[in-house]
C-alpha cells in the first residue's frame, strides 16, 4: 500500500508516565477533553444551583433560603436574598453557563476528545498549546469564582456587562468593585484559552487528516468543531481587547466606554470622551457569534449521532455542512439585532434585521433535513437518540421565537422581557445542553470504556424534556404580557398578577434541576460499575469506533488508518451488518 | 418509546399553542394606548400566525415521523424521504423566504413610521432625565425653552435633579420638574431623553415603546397617547441594585385637566 501521501501517525509525544503527566498536566488531547468536560460539569452544577436560588427568589421573594446567609452575610441577611445579590447571582449564572458550560462542553470538551480521533490523527497539531489552553481556561474559571468571595461581592451588571455600569467602579454600587474587575480579567483570560484552542482545532482538521480522509468524508461533528473554531478565532479576538479596555477603564482611569459628565453616587465621575455603545458593539460582535459557538457543535453532534440510531444517513450531508457554514458567515452581520433599542441610529436596525431573518433559512433547512431523515427510519430508542430528537424539538421552539425578535418593530416591545429569556434559553441553552447529553450517552462508553445505564438515561430524558418545556414555554407568555427581565422582585402593579406563573416555573425548575442528579449519578456510577464497553457498541461508522474503548494514548495503537468511505454508510449491505465503517476497504452496496 | 415521544411532543405542542390563544387577553398583550401601537400589534399577530403555523407543523411532523419509525418489524424496509434533500431545501427557502420577505417589508414600514419620521411640529416637548433609580420629567414653562444642564450642579437633596442653574440661566427659571410623566390625551409628545449616570430604559407596555437612555447621548422619541389613564413606566436596562424599583407613572389626562395640573405645578415651583 502506498503510504507516502499519508501523514505518518507518528507519536507526537511519548507515552506519559506518572500520575501528574498522565492525568493532570497531560498533553494528551483525550485527557484534556475530559478535563474540559469535567470543568463544564462543575460549572454547570454551580450555574444550576444559582438558577434555583434565583427562581426561588422570583417566586417567593421573601422566602429564606437555608444556608444562603453563610455564603454571603451581606447578600442574604437572615437568609433572604437582597436585590443586589439576586443581580450578582444572575450575572454569575449567565457568565458561568455561557462561557464555562456552553462553550466548554460541546466545543472544547467533546471537540478536544474526538476531533483528532475522527480525522485519524494521533493527537492535536500542537499538544503543548492544547494543554495550555485548558489550564488557562481553568485559571479563568478560578478568577471568576474568586468574585464570590471578595468583600463587595460578585459583579451585578449581567453577563453582558454593559458600560458604564460595569466600567465606573465601586461608585456604581456593591459588586461593581473588585468583583467586576475579576469578571473582566476572567473573561479576558478565557479568550486566550479559546484562541489557542481554536488555532489547534483548525490546524488539526486541515493538516492531520489521515490517508483518504478528504474534507467530504469528515463527520458532521468535526465539520462543526472546525467551523466553530473559525468563528471562535474571530470572535474571541474581539472580546479579548474589549475586556482589556474595560478593565483599563476600571483600574487605570481611561475612558473608553465612559462619557463625560456622569454623576454617580453624588460624585461627578473623572472621565470624558468614551462611548457606552462602543462596548455594546464590541461585546455583541463577539456575543452573537458566541451563540453559534454554543449551537454549531450541538448541531454537529446531533447530526453525527442520529444516523447511527436511524440506521441510515442524513439527507443532504453536503447541504447540512453548507448550512453550518452559512450560519457561521451570517453570524458576523447580525450583532446589531441585540441593539435595536440601544439608541443607535434606527436606520441601522433595518439593516441588521434582514440578515438576522435570513439566518432562519439555513436553520430551517437543517431542521427539515433532520425531520426528513427521520422519515422512514428504523429508530433505535436509546438515551442518546432520545436527546437528539428532543434537541430537534427544542431547537425548533427556540428558533421560532427568533422570528419575533429579529424584527425591530416587535423587538421594541419584547426587548428585555422574558420572551427574550425564553428564546435564548431554548435555542442556546437547552438545545446545546440536549446535545451535550446526547454526546455524553453516545460517547461516554468510548471515553471511559464503560456503558452508561440506559434506564436511568431514559428517566433523565423524560423528566428533562417535559421539564424544560414547563420552565421556558411560560416565559413566552410572561414576555408578551410585558414582564421585564433582570428584576429581583415583581413589585410593579402590572407584574404582581404574573407571580403565579413565576411560581409554576420555579417548581418546574426545581424538579427538572433535581432530575439532573440522576444524570450525574449515572455518570459517576457507570464510570466505575457500568458494564465494559465494546469497541463499537452502537455499530457506528466513524473512526472513533475503529479503536479500543477507551483508545490508547496515541489513539490507534500506532496504526496508520486509511479511510475508504464517507462518514455515514448506514443501511447498506456490509460484512459487519447494515453498515460499513470508514476504515473498511469493502465496496459499499445498497441493501 | 417512539410512540410515547410522539404523543408527548404533540401534547406539548397543543398546550403551548392553546395557552397563547385562549388566555383572557389575546396573546397576553396589554391594551394599546398609542397612536402607532396597532401597527406593532398587527405585525406581532402576523408573526404569531406565521411562526405558530411553522411551529405546529414542524413539531407534529417530527412526531408523526418518529411514531412511524418506531415500527422496527422485519418486514418494513428503511426508506428515504421522496426526492431526498431537495424538497427540504426548496420548502425552507420558499416558505421561510416568503415569510421573512413579508415580515421585513411590512415590519420595516412599521418601524420607519415610528422611528424614521420627524415628530409632529405641534408636539409638546418634554425632557426626561434618568438616574439611579428614578425618572424625572421636565416641562419648558412659559418661555418654551429648557434651561441648560450642568451635571456638577445636580443636587438631589435640594430638588435640583437636572443640574439647572437658574441664577445664571434665564431659560431654566421657569422649568417645571415632575416625577410623573403627565400628558394630555391625543396630543403628540416629543420626548428627549438623557441619563445622568448609567444606561436606563424607558418602557411603557401600553405605549408599545422601549428605548434605552444612554449617558452621553440625547435620545429623541415621539408618540401620541390615545387613552386616558395611569400606566407604569419601568426601567428595563439593568442599572444597579435598585433596578427593579425604578419606575414612574405615565398619566394621560384630558386636555383641560392637564392644563390645570400644569398650572398647579407651575405655582408649586
């Protein structure tokens, strides 16, 4: 066999020795992937507990939460949450979830673990840089967590940190002192980690594909991680300097985002010449692509998993990749739709509205491709496939409300109401989380070598699927009724009658949240007690199933893989059954 | 399992849709008291109808296909959707394309009618200043001119919320300050808005208006209220710890009652 064209599957590093090198300061992309996943797991538990605390407060604002006073004596005297502490928890919830969960798990976590394997490489292109990107991210997380314990408490300006509230320092209120500076520093560090990671993903996808792995043969998940890293490279490169400027405004007396003549806490602020809208432009130029950094890997993961359980390929695989690329491209032209009511020229609202609406076309094509692919399938109902189907449903529900918010004339009414909260939680939060769950049930056997418990997985699915609809669907009604977001209590006359709806949502959130512990229990229990996983438990086709579970440190035991097929040869007459693996040299015959 | 999924999905879809429609007020919207609001409400209804249709159609279709695909009997062969990907692409482009064309065409007109038209020349000019955590409104007084703003002179303890300088500024002497936005019904209002500290937002549900007030910018807004009554003005941009308590009232009065109110307020100053 002529192997000269293939990249040698050379070990980029020797087998690791010693506990520290193997599991802590490891350059192995698989360990790093698990580290990212573990970090996301810790972050999501913290983020979820924060959301519980907020939900309890929103339903019953004077209800004492046992132990909360211990976490912050000033934030919860007599265990009753103060308005500023509510805002702080909300800020931390948003920041933790968006950055350390929705970016970390589907992109950095699964991407790190599976991108090199799916392209047939022994590791990432730059393993040391890869290790660095994780440790930098961990530092960012620790810096953010430190904000909980500084004297003035965590920041309270929201995950969007709008200036000048975020920029003027402690005059703007408790939490706007050191806590807000830590926020800016944490996010800046996080950007560095993402930039390094994105570079690595791009280089690995382009340069380390094994023999026969043409771009057309890449799995959807790899395509999604690749496209996401291109977006990430451009988006985080804007957020990084923006955060540095914000921190400079706070600590070095500059005025990038602060205009002159501000009187805060009865003090004329010593700033002049800055623009609060500049922060919004920079933030959303990152912020909108960030939505796709969370959701594109989810789209890729679901599209990768579904065929294995449908036993047939997706419709229009190239169209689907085209849709992902189109969404990524358009994501850079729409940031202004977050700013329809911001005071920017109202004419630009019309310009931002059109590409925003146009994004619904590739998104709809993707949805129809999934639905059309389910037609005529013989679905195997596993926890992974159920979460994929659930993903399609919540992605539709979340995407549809985008029609409303993309139009400035309607956004002027719904902006900053719970309608927006419902929209982004469904389409960005829940949809991406469903893909993370699907990915976990699907890949955990490969990652740890043990099968997860399917019964627990299905109970987890049903409680979560019904639960998220009970939580987020009513938020649309609240938004239409004009229920504004980011309020610690609903004391306004017109909001008081809506409190029962909030109480319903709170109960649903507590139950749905509790159901997540079934998942965490399953994860931990299966890791040690689950049945041993075979190499290819789902009879799937892509390269990760051509190696042992879990794979050896160099992924394929020094073998040079040769790829003969596209990634999803299901429903064909192969020697192993109704599928032909990418590495199998046999000729594919229709069944 | 597939049948259960289909049934649960359809139940979720039916309940979600029904709560939109069969709530006491259609689509939960509060009454509209503005001259421009019917355009927005109409646009909202159109969008709700179009996207509601797509929502139900796609969820139900997913449910049906999942139901069918749960039949794993040997006799059934795996099938591909007739025509493959092409009908999907065409449907998406045609259906959604038409929907967004219609929405942007009509919606842009609604938006432009509100934000890209000059205020009525006969409008009553009111000046708004937002600050942590209150709104203040200013009427120009007999001379029809507003006094200049001097942030260094802001003194809330003495009621100088705007930072006026009546000692040196003639125009400022007869400015009338109010904590409520009191306006005559059916009279066009021209509101100029500014903030003394951080970003706030002016939101009146019944007026269908939401507008951020950004420090450093003077933001104009115009509207006409068509019904008398008392409505809440709330801040919708996170502005600090008292954000949820930042509210004022919009009081829409008959013309004569408004004139009396303004006179009384003038005498107070």
